């Protein structure tokens, strides 16, 4: 089939993939010389997968981001919340002056410590009812209250958001994560386009070529900033 006869759907798909790839090349981020800033210091990056499915599409997208960061020699960790129950915030404000939640009946305290010790945080979630998963929402709410009562705990950390959807609602997922980052004085990193991938069954998001390019570019942009913050 010649280019003159391709369908509108095929043309748009080609245009999207081309735009993502072209932006990677045009930005120069694919060139190691542009990424590197000489330093022996390793930065810590923690990615949290809020999906209820372990090692699914959201994990695949987060791993693409982390792989680019690892190429620059930084330390990365992927934490998957699947299988864990994180209780909602009690709004007791007993965390004031304690730098962590006072309740130790789930994994939140350990998770919050990893977040505050990291130089960069990437939050990812599948889309549930047009928003993040309830588990990740509990993390965001409790982390917000602890950091609000202990100001500056996330200030000047680097941050990136990732969303996966079967079809719709992913923009709300991205917005929920980004609002948390921005309200905590973090440096929000973007990519060529929205950091959203589409897929339902395991592995389907990896077939979304534009999303794959976007996630790689997000990882390279995070690495670029970390290199300059060393």
C-alpha cells in the first residue's frame, strides 16, 4: 500500500510515532555527550507502580523510564504496590514534627522514607474510574499530609508521572500525580507528549510505539536534570 492510499488512522499513527522519534533526535538527548556531566555521584531514583497488577503495562512503562536513567549510572528502584493495602490518611496530624506517619500497620512508613531519601520520584498508575488507583491515591494523600506538617521534605526533588489506560481517563491520572508533585515544590519533568500509554492485556502497552518513545524520552530528561544537579 502506497503512502497515498493509507487510511487516516494509519497516517495519524505514523505521524505520532514520527513526532516522538523526531523530538528525541532533535533534542539531542539520544547523544551521550549531551547527557553526561562529569561526576562520580550517583543519584537515587524511586519509581512507584500504583497498578493493582504486578509486572503489567504500568510496570513495563516505568521500566522503560528507569532503563534510560540507569544508562547514566544512577541508582533506581521499582516498587510495586500490587498486593498491598495502604490505609487512607486519618487526618490526625500527629505526624507534625515527626517527619513520617505515626501509624505503622502497613507499608506506608517504609515507602515514605524511600520517597524522601530519593533524588527523583516517578509515580505511575493504571487508570481506574478516570483517576489513579485507590492504593496510589492513599499514598499521595498520606504523603501530602506528612509533608505539609513537616514542610520541605520533597522540595527540589525531580519528578515524573506515568499513566496507562485501556481507553480514556488517563489525563486525570496524570493530573492527580502532577498536582502532588507541584504542590510539594518538586521539579516536574515532561516528555515529547503526555506520558500516557494505551493497553489492557499484559504487554499491550509495549506495542504503543509513541508511548514507548515518550517513556524513553522522559527517562532521558530526568537523567539530564539529575546530571546537572550533581
